[in-house]
C-alpha cells in the first residue's frame, strides 16, 4: 500500500533519515531541527524515535522496514503522520518524493536502476535498508539513501540528508557524523 500527502509550500526543508533501529543519534536529531517535514525510510525500531521526531515537526512520513514488521501496534504521536506503510509519496513543489525501505529489492547491486523502473514518475526516490549513504543525481529520478541515523552499522558514522526546496529548485545536502565511541 502506498500513501500520499501533499505539502503546498514553495519553500520547504525536508529531513530524510533511515535505519534508526530504536535509537536516533542526537547529532542527526540536531541536524533535522528546522525541517518542515521529516521522511523516515524504515527500520524505525522503537516508538521513542517517533517521540523525538515529533518534537521537531508534526509532519512525518515513515515507511515500514524489514525490522519494523512486528511493530504495527505502536502508538503514533505525530499529528499528521503517515506511518508504517510499504511506501509513501510526498508531493512537493517541483515534483514527487517517493520513499520505501528497499528490503524487497533483492538485486542490491542495481538498487538505483530497480527503483527508477518502479517509480519513473518521481523526482527523487528515498530508500534505506543498506545503512550506506548514497546520492545518485546522475539521472532522473534521483535515488538517495540517507544512511543509518542510529548506531547500528553506520558505515563510517550516522547521517541524514536535508532537501531544501525553493520554488522548483531542489538542493540536497549530506550530513555525516563521526562514529561515537562507547565508554565502559
């Protein structure tokens, strides 16, 4: 099932994250402050992540990841949330952002190609699952992965993406942080 929502604003900041697995890195959380909309590409892992994200904005779009399948009974605290669908569309000025976790695409060497074939109408496709940040803007639609925003398998450190929209101009910024060392 795919849910759709529209953001009717000519300027907008969209924070994009994935793979928190129950813990949102505080530096990622700070980077997302000031975003109008948050997009979580699955493997949320815990209701506390929703609580943290709803403190930033009450406009959250989130999809189910392969580790979220047990979690459909969560209480959702965001007022305008579309949560735990298989995929979602966010209609923005200048195009549509599509999000899915990506765990149903088994040909991992060709994620971008498979996702472009699946969602040709999108301007940008967001997926998670691999925990590796990736930005492919070489052709339309763009295909991006924000990387892991928690502490599990961050491949060099947790991160997120920020999409800034002004009119029809979309600018994507990568946020990456060093891996935190655990004490004790």
